[in-house]
């Protein structure tokens, strides 16, 4: 009798675990969106891990544009060559996206020979340079200047709220939310930092939109402000000083890169992150280091 009870309990536990796993797998599969797309492969980068594709409109997700896509399996990158038109499946999860199922259609496009762009390095600001002051509006419509935060370490990044790719603008928002929480709990820096998220989509990102967007990512203190401007040229001048590039197509979707800048309490650049790969802990460390260097 005792043995039968134990067997019954074990079977019940096994069924519960199986049901839980099945439910988790079902929930996970529901979270992944899948799109069938066509485009022209322009470049293969990062040892086959990134494909730059000029793609058609992804109905219900993003307009036609040129952007880098990741592959989980680098063997996917061996299925086509630059210039090939390809069909592929674009998978989008909550925090990542990737392409798979790449198939050449048999059509090709003659690609222009790449020409070396003018070297901008002598124009770009670098670590140690004074970051230019600016006058933008925060999520409450109040004016904000960089000089308002002298005496604090500032971390500044660029986004637009309609960005659909989870590894880009949404990742910058998630990371800043984590950084805000990590720094608020540290008594040594709790009131000595400022996070600034700047939108370059002036046609859409009003202070009201920015405020709602910040709330989606748990913005919870005055240490983090979301900035915008009605003038694109103001943001472009600011971003281009550290290598930010962005451009809009007819669908109001921006092709852009990323920049996150740490500015010390004297207004000088202490660190520049040039892509999306940095972790919240790395930015926290850079902010703390910048604070110590001017003490």
C-alpha cells in the first residue's frame, strides 16, 4: 500500500513537471513572431554571424530598409553570396531576433564597388574631449541642458520609440532601466549620476510619447530623463559628434547605428560604447570610474 502511494505521488509530480514544461514551451513559442521576408544580401560581417540585407517591407512589423540581421547558426551565412536575392525567415523574440531558412531565389543584383568614405576620425569627439552643450526637452516638456548636470556623471544614449528590433533601441532602454536601479541602491553614487535617453525621431517622439515609453521600461526616478527636440538638426549635430548615424525611409523607419556616451562631472567624455553589446554592469562601472577620476 505504502509503495503504491509513493508511486502515485511520483507519477503526479512527473505529470505536474511535464505540464509545467509544456506550458512554458507553449508560452515561449507564442512570444516568438515569425516573418517570411525577401531581400538582397549586401554584406556578410562578424565572421558570418551578421548579414546586412536590403529587405522588403515586413508587413505588420517594419518598413523596407537596409539593416544588419543576426544568424544563430553561421552555416546560414554560407547559403548565399553578396548580391544574391534571398528569402528567409525572420524570428523575433522578446529580447533577440535572428534569421534562418535562407534560400537564394536565383536572382542577383549588381552591387556597387564599395568606396572608402572620407575618414571622419579627425572630426569625431574622443575620450577627454568636452561634450557639446545642448538644449532639449525632457518627458515633461521642461528644458534640459547638459550644463545643468555639471558635477554629476552623465550617461547619454540615442533611440527612437518606434524601433522594432529588440537588440537595438529596446535593449538600450532595458539597459538604462537596469543601470538606474543598480546605481540608486549605491549610496556612493545615488545622487551623483544622470541618465539621458535622446530620441532622433522628432516627427513622432514628443515629450508625451517619451514619457509613456519610459514608463514601459520602468523608469522610476528623476535620475533618468528622456529627451527630444522638434529640430532634427539639433539631434543630428549632437549624435554625429560621436559617430551616430541615422536616416529615415518613407515608412518612417530609421536605419541607424548606436552610441552610448559617459560624460564626467566636468563635461568631458570618459567612455564611448559604439554598439549594443555592452551590459548594464559595464556602464555602471564606467560611470563609477568617471566619478572617481574627478574627485
